[in-house]
């Protein structure tokens, strides 16, 4: 928003003052991140219940005088971005501010945190607890409001319906064990693994959103049901199919429990190591044909968004150089392109009950980041971007490439790890002989990334040849995450504990030289978050002064 628009918005919020979807704080120098998270949960949930597009948390306004007094809270832009990450890490499902508007008001600096409404059918929690508002007060989200949110879509949601005569005996023991483990990892900040393991089965299933009112749902059977209990979902087939096409032909069907079957299907895919030789180099880059996280993210998305009422199955076709994922049901909210940047929040889901349960078990991300992450990971592997085909009525088809299409494109990504995703997407279209806008073509040509004349552009070979020495290439490429994760755990094994400054000193000079200082800081945050979610490390300090330690076994 422009300053004039923000000023007008602020004046309007002050005029109506605090209510269920607006909160003002003076927040002179600092404010508890944990309290911000609670307000984030409360305002998101209340915005949903009141049909508002967003809730607002405003810093820099005095609560008593209702006048702008200014705030010095996180004056650096990168610190506000870190707050976004902190909110994402501890909200469930993962969500963050739509935007943080900085208004240089005549009476002082004002921050307007724009909080998106919780999606229909899904309440937002902070560190495992749900919050709401009672007038101007922050309170726990009552069962009446929680039920109101959940019931928004239950009557239309096929996956939320009860299964007659189904009992706990219909559940697969191995799947239940895996579900407890995944839930404990996701909620490591709220529950110790031994606490989750000690819950009665019925309690765990309700907390993991797998059952409703203590009764077995179709979601319960899809994710945790025994294979022999799939008949209870008839006539709707609960099936994943792997099909091998090429010189060799094979296939296999996988039924419930999908929590385990998706991994079994992945293991059927032939995932060899491929070597890419950079131009004028002697050291090849080795990458797996397919990234496990990308494959499982794609397969889990098919499961979550399948239209089960169409009586179809999810099909994964393995061709010599690509994987094709197909599921029944049109793309439900927007288009795939909307999610590539990672900024769009889906407001509706075809199967909200199933999507919520899968999020609780760490199978998917319900906040629209999954597609963005797949594209980023594929770019880091120097392979073509995924393709979506929505041409067939009532079906979605996605292709993941397992090889090089244009060597110049892959060599360019090896040497230019600093390219923004937008440029990579445009170069991907060029290598696939697809049209690009004239403005994009002009930008790429000016940067020396493409050659040729419209419409016959091609990735510039001259850039691909301009490779530095092998040593420079290795420094630019950096190491795999496993390398950095082991450095952290080895350090904590010897030292006992470490502050963020000590972790930075350990890692920053070892990260890729292609990363900016901000990108390196974000990378370290991501690595620590990964170890924390795995249950490998814990923060024995605070959000502002962390003390990282190895988790006790």
C-alpha cells in the first residue's frame, strides 16, 4: 500500500478502535514474540468467524489516548522478516502475516501487521493452543467457536464423514506408530515424545484430527486403515497405482494405510545417481534422478486434493526421464502458477478434514508453500521445473523431470546459484521452447542469459562457458544440508550448548559464496529449524537469546 492508503487505513482502524479483529499496542522498543503469536492465532480465527478478509495488529498507538506515539520495534527490515519466519514455524497449520506495513506517520513509526483469516474449516493454533477474542481481550478459542470453524465444510467434505461399523480394530498398528512419531516431531515444542506415546489411542486420534467426536472417519481409514478394511470405503477406491512405462513395463497397486503406502510407492521408483558435467570442468556434479521430498510432496498433494467422489485412483507413471502424477478433481483454488512464489494462501480445500490430518502428520503443508518448495528444490538440482497440465476436464496432471532437457540451462544454474526464481522459471520456458513475455525476454537478454530472436530464444551458451576454476565452483556450490547439520550436532556434542552467534561463527564462512549475508542468515535459521523439528536439538533459552542443546534421548 502507498503511504496515503496506509494513513487512511490507520485512521479508519483507530476510529472504530479495538474489536475482535483489531488490536493496538504501543510496543515502544520490544514485544514478546510469543504474545504476537497468540494474537496472530486469535485474530486469524476471529477474522474467519466474522467473514473478514484479515485481522490487524497495530504497533505504535497508545491504548489509552488512542493516539499515534510511534514504535521502535524491529526497526530493520530483515528483523521483521525473521518475525515472519518465527510465526510460520510455530503456527499450525503454517501461516504468517500477509504483509507487515511500515507507516512513517507524522507522529512516529507505525507497524500494521496484516493477518490473513484462517481458511474455511481450519482453525489456526499457536504452539499447539488455539486463541480467540472476547471483545478486546485475548482468550482461548472456545469449543463453540472451534466447532463453528470446523463445521464450515464438514457437511460437504467427503473425507470428514463417519464410517459405519468401523472400529479401532480396523487400524494398522505400524501406521498408528508412525503417526504418533510424526505428530510428536511436528509438535515437539508442545509435547514430549513420551507424552504422545502414552496417550490412549482414541485421545491421540482426536488430537491428530484423524477422528471426529471419537468416531472413525474416512480420513482415518485412508491414512491409517488396514488394507483389508478398505472395503468400508467402497464403492470409492482408495488406491495409489505405480506404473512403469518404457522398455520394461510393470505396475503395482497400493491401498491404505496411505501414511505408509506413499513411501512404499516411492521405493518402487528407480532413483539412480546422475552426473552433470559443467562446461570446461573435470569435476562432475552428482544428483539423484529424483528428490525424495519432491516426489513425496507431489504424491501427498494428490492424496490430499483427490476428488474421491469420482471413484478414481491416484496414478504415478514412471517414464525413462520423468514422473507423471495424476489425480481426480480439478485444481481447487486458483491455478498452480499462483503458488510458485510461495505468497498465495489457499482459502478453501476440497478435503479440509483430510488436509488438516495430513498436516498434523507432517505429510503436507496446507498453507500453499509446497509447490513453491518443489520448484526451488528442483532448481537447486539444476533440473527443469515441474509442469502442470489441467487440460483434461476434472483431473490434474503434474510432471517431475528426472534428467536434463537443455545442458546449457543446467550448466547455467550450476554456475549462477544467485539467480532469482523468476529468472529460472523464464529460462525453463526458454529451454522447453515455450513463449515468454517480451518484457521478460528483454530482461534476460540484457542479463546475457538468452540469445536468439523471438520466438526462437535459447539459453546463452556463452554464459555457460564462462565458468571459473573448479575451486571457485565448489565454493559457489556449497555443501548438502547433511554436511551442515552434522557440523552443528558435532559442535553441540563437544560444547554442550551454543548460542546463535556461536552457530553463525561455525557455519557462515562454510556456506556458499553465492549467498548474500541475509541469505546465509536465513540458511542457518532453516538448518536449526530442521534439527529442532526432527527432535535432534532443543532451545533451552528464549526466542531472543537461544541456547541450542542436543535433545535428551
